[in-house]
C-alpha cells in the first residue's frame, strides 16, 4: 500500500518536471536577447522630434528575413529606447492604388501586414515600418488592425514563433543602429548661401558669369518658400498639385515693387524630409537649378541677378525657391521710359510713359 502511494506521488512530479523541461526548450520567448530594451537615444516629446529620429530603412526590406514583422519589432525596440510608448500591431493592409503623400510613394498592396503605433504626449501615430514614416491620417483607413502586442514578449509569446520577429538576427542589438538618421540642417540663411555659392561655382565650370546676389529677390523667394512650408504643415496630408504657383510668385514680385527685369526664371523645389544626406540635398538643389536654366527661350548666359529663399517645416521637408533675372534700368514703374532707335519712348506693360517716367 505504501509502495503504491509513493508511486502515485512520483508520477505527477515526473510529469511536471518533463513539462517544465519541454517548456524551457520550446518557449520562444527564451530566445529573445537579455537584456532586450535599452536606451537608444534622447527621449522624444513631440511629433517633430519623432520624425527626426526615424531611421532610413529604404531598401532594407527582405521577404522572410527582414520584412514588416521584423521591421515592426525593430522599430518598437528603437522607439521604446527613445522613451516612446509603442505597440506592435498585426492585421491587414488594403490599399487599392499608389498614393503620393508627404513626398513619399505609398505603393498599393493588400494582405497580412505588421506595423507599429506610437503615443507621444497623448497623440497617436501610426508608423509604416518598411518606410519608417509616420502614415498620414488619411491613409490610416487602409490599415485594418487585428491584434495588438504591448511588447516583444507579448508578440513572440502570442505567435509562438521568435523567427517572426527576430530582427536581432539581422541587426546586432549590441551595436549602434546601422541605419542613417536625419541630419541637423544649418539655418535657412546659411543654406541659401551654400546653394547660391554652388550655383555660381557650377556656372563658372560651364564658362558662365557669376550671378549677382539680389537681396530683394531673395526676400521674395524666402516668403514664397515659407508659404509653401506653412501650407504643407497645416495640411500634413496627401499632396495636392498647385498649378498657380508661378503666378503667385509673379504676384509677389509685383507686390514687392520688383519690375526691373525683362527676363526671369522662377522655380521652386520641394525635397521630402527629413534629410539624411546634406550633400545629396545640395546636389538635388543644384540639379534643379541646372534644369530650370535649360529652357529653350532663355539662355543661362542671359541671367545676371538671383535670389534664393529656403524654408524647412517641422517634418523636415525643405522648400527652395530661386528667382533669377536679367536686369533692366528703364521701362518699369517709376523708372525712365526706355529708348530705342527707330521707336517711340515706351514702358513695359501695364505702365505708360508720362513726362519721361513710367507710371
């Protein structure tokens, strides 16, 4: 009788021991690095700061190796290290067509997907992990959530698969993050000077005379760039084409009393932010200038004066406006009437000569 009681006691203990051993062997959570969460940078307190710490993941996507699941887990780890309360979300993404938003192309797609949602100062942000970009509010409707995981332990434990989220097999968790992060741009006025100098260096290389800095043109360009930045920041949503841009810029020139030219090139450039490579930004501006001067009706050698205005919005988008002119000394409002052999005195429209002055 005693022998039977002892046997009955040993069997449950043995079973529990085996269960404990098997749990230790097959529990996927045990394969998560320990310690896992750690500081990755300064604490983030607002949307602008959040945008300016997001790493550049373009081109890093690899199916079944570093895809949306691993990228979501990586971004959750990275943002938690910046003091941002972040969760991993799985579900379906159902976007029927490509959408251009915030200077980026959100490609159409449907099917299972993983992403993250962050909370900064009480404001919720949905972040697309494959782009490391805050998703515009108008596009959130394409993200259909099914499950939410508070942390990596919750995600791995629920899926029973560490391979689904093991980004540390791709990125060394103990090393600095290998992806680029946004650079700090100089003050807008310094950026304007840098672009202007590079434009003139390029002109010199092409055998063209240097453009003279015109502060009045620069101020108009600066106002226009700031207006573009304010519009984007206020909408903070899907881009909308503005076909009236050139006319608005022309109106600004007139309102500023700038009539002393007979040839002008007015061009604007919007560079999606934040900026990860300063030299690349400068080259983009230079390429846009060169393209603007390649028109059939205007030769680069015709231009004499120029002004550049730069503005940067809280999301890091950069707006560059350049106005270049060939200056004249007559024919505009308040200036002497123009004279040309064989012609009567004349002024540029809508002004008319009145006692030798255009009015």
